[in-house]
C-alpha cells in the first residue's frame, strides 16, 4: 500500500482530503540540480540510458516540492531508437533520427523488440526509483502514442505540422496502418514490462494527435491507444494499473476518448474543465490543465489561476492537478512552489 495514494484515489474518483498535483516534465531543465546531472551525463540521451542518473533525476522534483507522484525519467522516443532509427538530441534543436523511415521496406522490416532486453535501461531505472521511493509515492511510467511516434519516425525530427506523415496518410494509408500496428504491439509490450518493473500508473502521450481531422484521429490515433490499453496485464497478484491518456488539442474528442478503456484523460490548457467534466461524466477522471505559461506570472496571478482551475472542475474527487503541457525550461522553480502550495491550500474545500 502506498502512504500517499491520492493520485490513484483521484483516478478512481474515490474520496480524498485534497486534489493531488504533479507536473508533466517535472524533472527537467528548469531545475539547476537537473542541469548539473545532465552535464555529468554528457547529453540528454546518455542521461536516459544511465539508470542510476535517470533514477536520481526522477527523484529531484519530489525532493524539492511536495508533489503527489514521481514520473520515471525517460523519453517517448526510446522505442524507435531501439528499432535502430538511432536517436540523437541536438542541443537547441530537439530530437532527430539518423535513420528515419524513408521507404516502405523500412516499415515492413522493422524489428520486433523485447523491451526487457533492448530497453533494459528503462526497466532498471524504474526498479531503482521504486526501491528509492519505497511506499511513499506512486511512480508513473509512460510511452508515446503510436501516431506520435510515427510522426517523428517519418519526419525524422521535430516539425511544425508533420507534413511528411500527412502526405503518407493520404497516399498509403494501408502501409501507415501497418506501421501503427507494429508500434502498438511494441508499446503494449513496453508498458507491460514497465508494469512488471513496478510502475503504479501509466500515461500515454499523444502530443500530435491534435493534428488530425476528427475521423482520422479516431482511425489513426485513438484506435491504437485503445488497443494498447486493452493489451495491458496487471502484475502478478496486483490490481490493475490505471492509464492516463493525453492527446494535446483533443478538446473536440473527449467523449470518444472517455469511451476507450482509459481511466483518466489529460487535458491541455485550451480545454474548459467544466465542459470537459460534463462531456465525460463519471466514466473517467480528468488531469490538468493550467497553461504552462501561467508559471511566468507573479505569485498572486499564479494563485488566482490555480483557484480558477479548481473552481472549474468543482466539487468532488476525480481531478488531478497538472499543467496543460510540459513545464518550460525557463520557469523559476519558486513559482512552481507557489502553484503547488495553492493547490494544497485551496483544494480541500472541494472535497468536503
Ligand atoms: O515528465 C517527465 O518529467 C518525464 C520525462 C519525459 C521527458 N520527455 C523528458 C525530457 C517525458 C514524459 C517526455 C515525453 C516526451 N518526449 C514527449 C511527449 C510529451 C510532450 O511534451 O508532449 C515528446 C514529444 C518527447 C520528445 C522530445 N524529447 C522532445 C520534443 C524534446 C524536447 C527537446 C527540447 O530541446 O526541448 C525532448 C527532450 C526532453 N525529454 C527533455 C526532457 C527533460 C529535455 C532534454 C534536455 O535538454 O535536457
């Protein structure tokens, strides 16, 4: 049993004393102690691949702030890297694959990976972080959605509109489905390995599902996330590991997302929490959704923004406080403390 199980209780909409809070990208460049360890590792990917250091940076935000969860330090692009696409992070330019997908043969010959072997560094970091956390806090594991991984694998790097995969979608949808299906199987195995290694909650990041039209979103993104969730197996003698599904820019599809087997939906900051709650009813919990830029504001404004989010969700359990996307690297850590404090101070009123 976890000493602090607020996150799990909120996901299952059970009674709580206050709203749990954690942040996407909570271990990252806005923390000086993170920059220090990254320097020691050399670069971001070497940090991900070093379980001791990955475990150390996983714990940094929870040592500094009274958060209700830790998230394992890694990246969504570990799977394509394990396929042999050779991931690299160029300073200031984001992710880049040295061997992006350029031919149909590159898709049909993608290898089957065994996550416990090819991605052993992730499972080792999870086991170390679980050991260090003891039963204090839940540990969140994660993966990218097949659609979002395919965006990077086909574009080869980050992009504004990912036109390469859009072109592919219109020209060869059958082959794209083959790629998404392959990614979906690999991701299911990867998340099952994370469950076996000890994670308490899983999150699927679909950063680019919002680029798709409604029918394409259902066909090329949501469907595969649903297949992944259906393929998850609880660890021996343990209860089901809940899944948070985050599609950025998904406000128009909340009803459909809530009808997959997910347990909570992550919301970006464009979505109104009150309307979202009406749409999803009692089917799932909601996570979010403070605009990450609100952390640039003066403390008073940050507090008011937190209050507004809590008020938008309203009374009762089923809300996990978070940002609407990852924290920016140039945020002052003392502003994060203000945000968390405000959640602690004001959220109990919504749980009476
Ligand atoms: O949330 C956490 O603290 C856990 C760690 C985590 C990272 N990336 C660490 C990271 C998680 C959950 C991710 C997910 C991820 N990675 C996503 C989906 C989430 C989202 O933001 O929508 C995506 C699209 C990626 C791919 C990726 N990795 C990008 C686009 C970048 C940014 C590059 C940049 O220079 O800003 C990364 C790098 C990355 N992943 C960093 C961190 C802390 C920054 C690396 C550094 O320079 O130290």
